[in-house]
């Protein structure tokens, strides 16, 4: 059934769906990694695709930026289209001095400055964590293949610009390794709808050194992350 934000047929999505923020990155992933690809939704130019990776059905759909947009699309995918495994694949700003541009982070949990989860949790603080089995699947793969990734807690913020500098030390003191904008909301939404969720990120910026990946380098770095994630999901 079509929803207010997705105009796909009832059976259009696979049980596993990658969720980049940028709909054009969803198109890039579909065209470069999947076979027998079909564009299943294009409403509001938020593109979604379904195809096969090494014989396994996989979908990929853009979610937009920030928790409200990510939760909106992930909720409709779970509630109306039966998606059971959702993996956010995106970028982040590192605040751990050991991380470098293009490093890959698997986010096992996410703190936040947003009120979204608190509103859904009757004012209490919700522990936004990745689904254990999905996290374990990725970790088993990187351990087996000896892939160098970071595993840590991220911070999901509502503020892309003007992030308070005084907060960085607090985040670092609590062991948070990077800042992004969606994971905490996705983890809570998945818990509500009894689905599995995980976030895999490429370091595109450093909030400590003010380094940033150029556009061409972002594509290369994100390709490493997408390849790793897909291989882990199907093995």
C-alpha cells in the first residue's frame, strides 16, 4: 500500500534495507552494488530501490537528514512494508583523536540531544542501542575478515551547524567517538516495531582537526563502508 511518503507496492521492499540519508546515494548504491534493480518509490524525490546482492534480496532507500525524517521513513518501512532489518549507512564527524578520515565506525549505541525518544518514552531517558544480533553479525564478519573498524557510541544531534564547542569535552569524557544525526531515533523506532537496526558510518569530517573529505574521496570512502556492510549482511 502507498503511504503519505512512500508510493511503493505492498511487496516492493526486501526484509533488509540500507538507509542512506541522501536519496542520490541510495541510487548510487542500487546501481553499483545490486543486480536486477527496480526503483520502487520516488515520491517527493526520496528514492527507494530493491534488487539482489549475491542472490540475496536487498532494498535501499533514502531517509533525508535528521531524526524526524529518518524515523518517518523507517517507521513506514517497518509498519507498512514489513522491513525487518534496517541499516543506516552514513557519514559522521569524529571526536575521537584516534579516528581518521575514511575510517568506518559501527555504532553500538547512540546518545542524543533530541527530545524525540523522550517524548515517545513518557519523559524518561531511552537507551538507544543497536540490535544485538545484527551488531553481532557485523562484528563476526569484521573479526573473521580482519577488517579494521571502530566500534563505539555515537551522539545523534539535532544541530548540524553551531554545535556547542563546550559539549565536545563532555562527549569525549563519556567515551563517545563521533557525532551524527539519525542513529538514536532509528534505534528507538526499530525497538518499537520489533525490528533490527544498526548504524555503520564513514568518518567524513573531524570536529577536532576541522578536516573534511572532498567529494570524490567521500564516494571512495563510502564505497568501502557499503561493500563491508553488504558482505556482512549476506554471509
